[in-house]
C-alpha cells in the first residue's frame, strides 16, 4: 500500500483525534485556567503511546507548561534521527461574538473544521501522530518528538535547548508550526523575520492646560509624539529608519488580490510601501504602532495634552542582528526633537529572525516529499512572524537542517476568529512528512546525505 492509500485509511481516526484535542481550551496565557493545558498534554501522551511510542518524558521548567519529549530509536545504528516539533497551546479566542460557532466546539466547514487552535498548531500535532500510525510506530528514521505547551505566550523553554543539547540531538528537524501560502500549494518557509519592541513617550506639562488660553505656545505632548512617529515612514509608506536591512524577494508571494482579501483591506484603500509584497512582508523591515496612550475622543477635554506615549513593534530581516535592528530604531527616535521637544525612548524585548540553510540532503528530501504530498511543485516563502524556539534549537544542534512546513495555510485565520483547517491540507501534510522520513532515510543509506 502506498503512503497516500495508507493515510486515507487513517483519516477518520486522525480527524476524530483532532476534534478531541481542539475541544480542549488549552490557552496558556495568564488569567486562563491551567487545567485544560494539562488535559491537552495528557491526551497527547496517550495518543503517542497508542501510536507505539514507548519513551515519553515530561519536561518541567519554571513557570512553563509541561513539554512532551518523546523518542523513537532509529531502526538501524546508521539511520538518521529527525526531530518533530509542534505546540499544543493555543491563542485566546478573543471576542467570541465574532465566531460563527463556539471557538472550542470543532465545527464542520466546507472541506474541514473550525475551532481555535485547530490550524495553529493542533493540526500539525495530528500530522506527527498520523506519520507514526502510517509506519505503525516503526518509522524509517529515529525520531525525537518535542511538543511544547506555552509557545503562544512564551516561556523559559525558548532558551532551554542549548543548555541540554543531548536531549535534542538529531540530523534534521521538522518545525511543524507553519503551512502553505495557499491551499494546495506545498510550501517551505525559508525565513522568519526578527521582532523587537520599544516605547516612546513625551511629557511636556505638569498637567493639562486650557487649549484656548495656552494652545499655540504650550508644548503639546501628543503633537510632538505624532510628529516623531510620522518620520518612521517615507511618502510611499516604506520604513525610513536608516540601516534596517531590506533585500529583493526572489521566492513566491501573494498576489495583490490575495493579500487584500487576507488582510481585510477595504475597497479603495491602497497598500502601503513599494516593491514586491515579499520585500514588504518578509525581506524588509516593518514598523507598526501597536498602542498609543492619549486622551480618548469620548473623554476629550479642550486642553493641551501634557503626556503621550506609543508602543512600536519592529519586524526586521531574518539575518539582521536583533540588537542592531532595535538600536537603529532607538537611535532614530532619540535623535528627534519635534518642535524642540525631547523624547524618552525605552527599548523592549527582541527576538532574532531565522534563515535556515537550504540545499542539503534533508532539504532535497523535503522537496521530493512535498511534491508527493500535494502533487505539485513546492513554493518558497518567508514569514513575518517569529518562532523563538527555532533559534534555541539551532544553537543546541547547529549541524541539523531545519525544515518549516505543515498543515496550516495562509487563509486559515490563525490568531483570528473562525480559525479553520482543511482536511485536504491535513492529509497532504501527513503524506509529505511520512515521505520525508522515507526519502531522508534512503539518502543516508545510499550515501547521498554526506
């Protein structure tokens, strides 16, 4: 029986387990109950055992949901080992009135299911399970399986792998927290932008002053802040901070129509910036004002504003040093004196980008496997999002090739209301990951992995 036929016999069971897993509201954010997170952990342990995995450990770190660390020994001493990663926690559902069905009640949609976390990332956990079942617990490579429970909020696990490299030793990794550019188009992610944040604030008066009596001469903190923020982009909407890296994008990208639909851009609204969408979204920087403190319109008084602040999010090229990138933005803002008014700039957290090596044996095996899974040529994209653990794993096992693909697709509404996954993507991802293990093992046997 070929892989496709084998996976077809497994789909009913995999779909049932996906429903069980996504019915658990495993939100690991502060303020949410911890018990559902533990329930999801325990269910995954049971599912792994049922798929033939005997070596399963629980890794506990401070203030962190438990991490499942499992192992399947290689079938022969010379067979390679592949690390399979995913996470079982999910984003909060947000405003539940925007959902067409309760977020933790898996609900049929055309060709798939809708629920919070069903694409990000529980479908990819089911992919790993499907691969184990396809091989009846005896895959052609060794496996290390790492399933974390606090990826969405962040935890001590992000920085843990380099402190315990033997636990993560492998020849290649499949980071199954990504997916396809569009349904039916197999996609390898070859870059993740880095991220950083800062706060910029202005204080000019001891307290608000009557705008009629003092406006026009009294230094207005909000006007100064807005003037400073306006310097971050040029007339086209491109980032105008000197030194932030931007390169042409040579991979696949969205069409303008796809992106407008995905972003919910209203009719008549232009996209900002110039160059290809790949440059703007993946190989160039983005600065977003994600929060601003100023008097609300509803509570506004006729007064000069004495204090204002804004929080900025910076996304930068995968290969740019995060401290350098954040430093450039800090320097830009700190040098400004809007109307002669100084700004206070406070740097926040940074997270590095990532750009995996391509062209090695795992990469070649993945291309063959993706073709088999989806029946068409793979595409190559980057992501504006970041996965902090990837850098930790890369430091722990610097020689391992890292592959990013999975059952999600860019139209699945991850982190948004009405998140969904398509059965066709789930099936193809199981076939592709199983085929990858077969192809990678064969490359080692015939020496082409050298």
